C-alpha cells in the first residue's frame, strides 16, 4: 500500500508558504477563490488544478473536520453516492455520481492528515490523498458493473488559520476520468464544478458549526516542524 512520507507533506506545505504560480495559468474565479490549472504532462489533454483563497468565516479546524468527515459529506455532496473503509480509516472506496449519459466513477485511495509547524511560527494542516491499486489495500474492492474505476487520482490541501477566525486554503487536484469524454466537456465540468464544490463545502461548514459550535474555538496543534528555507533535515 502506498504511504506518504514526511517529506511529501513538508514539500507541499513549503509550496504553500513560498507560493509560485508561474507554472500555472489562471482558469476561473469563484467567491474568495481563484482557480489555476496546468497541463498534466503524461497526458497533455488533461489538466491538474490549483485552488487558492480562503473562507473568512470558517475556522481552519472546522474546515478540516468537514473536509475529512465522509459520513457528513454524504448529506451535503449530491455527487457522492457512497463510501466505505477498506480495512483502514485511511484507505477508502468512494463512488462519485457523473451526469447522464456518463458512467459513474469510483476511487480506491489513501488519505492522511498532518499538522505542521511552518515558517514564521505558522501552523498549517496538510491533507494528502492518492489513488492506490485494489491489490495494495487491506480489503479488496472490485469495480462495480457500469462504474469506471479511476486509478490516477491525487489531491493535496493546505489549510491555515488566517488569524481572524477564518481559514486560508491551497488545494491541488487531479484525476484522469478515463473514457471517451470530449475535452470541451471536461473543461466545462471543471469550470462549473470546482467553484460549485468550494461553495457547497462552505455551506456545509456553516451547517456543521450550527450543530457543533465548540469546534469554532479549537486551536491547531503543531506536530512536526518545517524549516523556513527547506525541508526537514
């Protein structure tokens, strides 16, 4: 089974601290966010996306809890059909609804969270997710009939307290949807879907805080240092 190294978490945290958008092209803007993209070199017809911005009214701890709580996600994400753990809380099977006439997709992936002490005493939460093959996981999950298995998927997200009760966010995302989907359809879906997801995530956080108001006042705890000018040594 794939594992995430401390270095991979530190590297993405450093990319967030020392932001460089030169390899990226602006794609679309959403409320409080800008979305960029760049071609995925192994398959230049596809793009990977970077979302940068924040939620001024959502604390970092709340955003992290809602982002990782898949039971709660089934209530607010209309595109999520179901999920289950595959022998570990970090290894998941996730089924995503695609619009008709496209077949639904499913994912087998690993996800892990680390809290890091970043430059200038900045504490950040880093979540990494990456697809794994079914034979690599504790419990095998075969593809369902009529569902296309996505085997090249990746997400990285940094969440930081903005110091004013809100959160700052950098989210990188890529998946290869497979199948004969026209590029125009993929581009349209990304332009509509990414801003829609960020707004729906925001609304879910608001709902979560109404039920769990205590989470809005929890502080972040750093677990591992990241050196200001490089990776941990």
